[in-house]
């Protein structure tokens, strides 16, 4: 018999950022609005960081066009994009962990955290939500 048990359908996302930040806990389940804001802004991150004028005439869904844009980015452009990614991930996590804790992680660990959060938001891609 197929059964859906909400208490077992998805796993919580626990975190421990020690020794980089003195925080550990569980990310609260995000609201629909937090998830919509996250994905809506994630898809437009390049536009928000660089401004529409720098992307005029380019198709941001075309990898060739995007690679042309990335070839023109300087360190300040990258900082803007990193800051936006940090803000988006802190917001979808409901501030647990908060922005400062995520920022305390070294670059590669922070990128691994972003991947963990994005995978956690799509539990259907990791396992079936049925409990036999």
C-alpha cells in the first residue's frame, strides 16, 4: 500500500558551521513566499547584479551569451553576485543560519552549503516521498 506520511516525507536540513561560525541547528521549513522569492531572484541574479543595460541584446538562457557576459566580469561584479547569493540563501533559510554565519564559511564550503540548500528544496529529486 502506498502511503504519504508528512512526518517522514522530507528530511530536515541540519547544519553545523563550526569552527568557522559558532552556530548549529536546523533550517526551518521555508514558506511558499520564501521559496518563490528564492527561485525568482536566483534566475535573475545576473540581471540584478549587472543591470539590464549590460545584458541588453543577450539571451541569458543561452550558454554562449552568458559565457560572453562572464568574460567581461570584474572582481566587483563577482562580489555583487556573491553578495546576492548569500542574501538569497540566508532568506530562504529563514535566517537560520543567518547571513553572517553563512558569510563566515570559506568560499568552497559556502558554495557546498548553497548546493545543499538547493538540493534540500527539491526533495522529489533525491528520493520518492512514499513510505512503504
